[in-house]
């Protein structure tokens, strides 16, 4: 018996292959590949992040210099950093697209409630990963991201003050903020991501998504090998996109942060622009409540409704789909409104 045959026998590949071939996937539509692309982007971040961590110094006195050394001295360091930064942004974009497509396809319906809840949790952890990673270069832009981004937490009802201190690692944005962000970025959040991702994939495998009645007769293909081959092509295209962005659209490190003279103004990371627009447009008072706190409270209520969507809309009504499109348009408009 060959080595490949011995390994296939011990792993039980024939049974796995038969099980995969028994499942069917839609023959049409790129959106069915978004979940796989999201997982691939996470893997790219993990691999590139490990390479960067070899040379990174997680303290305020050396963090910026270590990133500049990675970019300027380490062979292929600038490429690896570019891949990591772009993969992080595309990961958040992919998570948001995946969430939106699940709503539009109404795949949150029973028996997929737990799959939906774990997906929302993955989105929150993914945003946390992106935010903490943006702080690590400890440049002026990173300092602004930490200062402006954490300021939003102050307006969250009930837990605002605690969340504000928690995100900063104290009262102010300083060296403790950097250490706090590094610990969460490389340990706490990856552990939570691994646990949630394993749970999410287990739930998806146990409860495959059922198509809508009108799509039940749509052409399908076997999950293995047809769909996986198509997914492989999509992942190859994704990797080409990441490398192209990393090579031709560099993300400069910028000057080092100086907490003694913090820059005035500034914008948060792009995924927090809607919150920034809400804060800028909020009146001083609404219904006898502080204006920003009222609006951020309304946003938190919307988030709770989103989390409970499978239990509120059990049948997956068309109204939910229309509301999803309206919410997407509102987020895009708020993001543009936040720009100077």
C-alpha cells in the first residue's frame, strides 16, 4: 500500500468523500462562496500575523520602530505587512457581506438560530480583532484610531464608562492601551474566534442551509468536487487581489505616536465611520436624555433586535429583506457623511 493509500485509509477519506459528495450546493451565485472566502481571509491573517509577531515589539517605546524595521529592513516584510493589513480589512468586509446575504436569503430561519447567533458573535470578535490590530503600529493614525474609536464607547448606555476604560486599558490612551490591545489581539480574541468558528462550522455541518421554496428547483452541483473546485478558484482570485493591493497600494506606517501632543480631530477606522457620523450629528439632548447616548442606545437596541432576528421573524418575511437593504443604504450614507 502506498503512503497516500495508507493515509487515506487511516483518515477514512473515502467516507468523508462520499459524505461531501452527498451534499448539494447552488450552481449559481458567487454569494455562496462568501463563507469560504471569509475563512480563507482569517487563515491569511493568522499566517501573516505570526510572521509579523516574530519582529514586533509590543511596547510604546519600540512598537513603531519595530514596524518600521519590518517594512524597511526585513526581507519581504513590507509585503507581509501589506497582506496582513489588507486581509484584515477584507475580512471585515467579507463578514458584513456574509451577514447581509444570510439575511437576504433568509437563511437565519429555524433550525439555524444558533448558527445566526454564533455568526453575529464572530462579527463582533472580528471587529475587535481589526480595531486592536489598528492600534499596534503605534503611529499617529493608530493613536487616533484608539482615541476616537474608544471615545464612542462612552455613550453606550449603562456600561459606557466601564467599556470606555476597558478599551483604553485605563483612563487615557497611553502605553497601557497598546499593551492591552496587543494582549487581546494575539491571545484573547483569537481564542474566542477559534471557539466561535468551531461552533459555527459544527452548526453549519449539522444543519445545512435549506433553500427558499422558490429556489428549491434551482440547479445544484455536488459539494465535492464541483463546488470545492469553484471555491478554490474563488480563493485563488482572493489571494491575487490581496497581493495586488499589498504591492500596488501600500499602507504607510506614518510618524510615531506622541501621547504628550495628541493630534486633534481625525477619523476612526472605516468600519466605525457610521458611529462617528451619528456622534457628529447628535443634538445635545433628545427626550430629556443626552443626545449621543440616546442615539447610541437606539443603535444598541437595533443590535439586540438583529441578534434576536431568528426568534422575531421565524418565517423570514420579505419585510426583513427590505429592512436589510434600507439598513445597508443607511450605513453607507452615514459612512460618507462622516468623511470631511
